[in-house]
């Protein structure tokens, strides 16, 4: 948290005895759907339903890979 605050990506503050961070307004574009479409795979002119299906499939694939790569006890 301290490094992100030092880089001025987030605002760090104490709330009820706990440290919290909040993404600075100038970086909110990072949370927008257009950025996520670019980050997860360039998908021009994709509607939200198609995008949700794509992200869901990607999540399931990554989850399956992580389970398959778990160490055996």
C-alpha cells in the first residue's frame, strides 16, 4: 500500500483504525470496460453480453488451470 501511495496511484488513509487505499480519480479509466476489453483481448465493437461471456470463459479457464497446477498433498 505504501508503494502505491508513494507512486501516487492511490490515496491512503486510516478509517476506524485500519489503513485503506482508494484509486485516484485520474486512474479511474483503468476500471472502465473499454480498458478491460483491451487488456483481456482486443475486442472492437463488442457488446456487453459478449464481453461478459468472454470474461466468464476466461475466468473458468484460468480457474481450471490453477486447480490442475495445485501441488499434490
